[in-house]
């Protein structure tokens, strides 16, 4: 998650799985993913993904990344436990 920026990801090729605040979505070319600041999010490719990422915010720095999990299995477990 990020505290200082919003992101928009546009999928231009491939297919994958996307999680936004514990909600799971299948994605493919043509999808536009809007990620507001403080939203928990992750993505995994099923077929090679190509994405254009646009960041907007007060400060666009690498230090504005909070990693809650590092492996997809951990992410799925986190979602199962925290889904409201």
C-alpha cells in the first residue's frame, strides 16, 4: 500500500489476478485498475502481463511502499482472514 500516492494501472497485454482491499479480480488486456492511496493491492500474472502505471500524489518515492506480505500464498491467506 501507499500513503502518498494514487495509482492507475492499465493492462495492455496478458492475463492475471488482482487484489484490491481483499477483493479478488481476474484481469486481462484492456482493464483499468484504479488504486487509491492506502488501498491494499497486489497483482500476479497468469500469462505475461504488460502494464502501464501512472502515479499521482504529493510525493512519488520508493519509500512510500508498505509490504504486508511477500508471497502470493501469504497474500491469499491475509485476504481470507481479513475479508469483511
